[in-house]
């Protein structure tokens, strides 16, 4: 399961994810982010509460970083997954 919380502060939308980015939850996070982008918002993705990311989640995170979306607060374990 992945909990997704969107908070807006000072004109920035922070998308905080908690849990595991696996399966259908990756698509749910993708949909949430795409909705913000359609609204003209540049989100900041906070992965401080994410304990695991599957292959599809790694692909999403790499795509976000390539687009210039800030992905912050991920654990060393998630950082290693992104490098692999």
C-alpha cells in the first residue's frame, strides 16, 4: 500500500508518499502527479516514508527526475535502487 498526501505551501505542491511503491500504487502516484502538472503545478515528491520501490516505480522516479521534478528525502536503499 502507498499513502499519497498532497500539501501546498508557498505556491509549491509537496507530494508525500509513504509505504511501498509497487504495482497499482505506482500508477496512482503517476496519476496524482500528472493531475498537478496539468494544473500548472510543479510538484516536489517527498519519498521520506517510502520503504521499497519496484521496477516500475524506479522507472517513474527516473522519468520524473529527467523532467526536472524534484524527488527528495529518499532512503539509501531507494537511492541504490535508482542507481541499479
